[in-house]
């Protein structure tokens, strides 16, 4: 799958948006494909933090391990995920907008492994549909954050 990138804007301040989205244990709140996401260590998101994630693909649950490989507070985070069938690189970039809100650019680069790579060209619309769902989930959760709600 080629890289997919979307930008979402919210009225919530950058420090709150970063704190929420950079903590990938919040992923199941905004990404409907994530069944669970648990940080291996306490202390929140940081360089080297590892998350054990269970992703639902159809009727299958697929375990993946994501590691924070780049981290600049209130600016960007990159996580690299690996599972038996999938390799993913997710990057979130944060920019303060003029009214005190935040623009988040979320880029995902997902590659299938093994024999599934053959099917990858035919699954583009499915990946786009999944990414559309994540974008909608992020927008929904950031609207709650802007309204003073959590989760």
C-alpha cells in the first residue's frame, strides 16, 4: 500500500493533542481496528517505548508490536509496527495553528508480508477505508478533547 496521509484540525491545544495521540495506548479509542494497545513500560510515550497491540482484520486478531522510533514532544512521533502479516510505519506531526488549535498530519505506510504481498495491490480500497475510519475516530476524539472531555 502506498503511504496515506491526512491532516485533521482541532481547537484543542497542541500539548493536549500531542499527549493524547502520542500515547498509543489510547489507539483503540480512535482506531476501530485496534482491539487493545498496552505500553510495556509505565511513563508514557517516549523514544523506545513499546506497545503490544492487537489488530482486528476481518474475523482475525493479529498481534503487533509497535516501537516509538522518533519522538519530539508537541511536534512529532513515529512508531514502527511489526506483526506476522504486516509491517507499518505511523507518523503523527503536530503544528500549532493561529487560533491556538492544532493541526495533526497522520501518515501511515503499511506493507503486507509474505504471500499477502501479492494481494496488496488489490487491497488499496480496503486500506483507504480503514484509514478513513481512523481519521474519523481521531476527529471525534479531538472534538471531545477540545470540549474538555477525555476519551
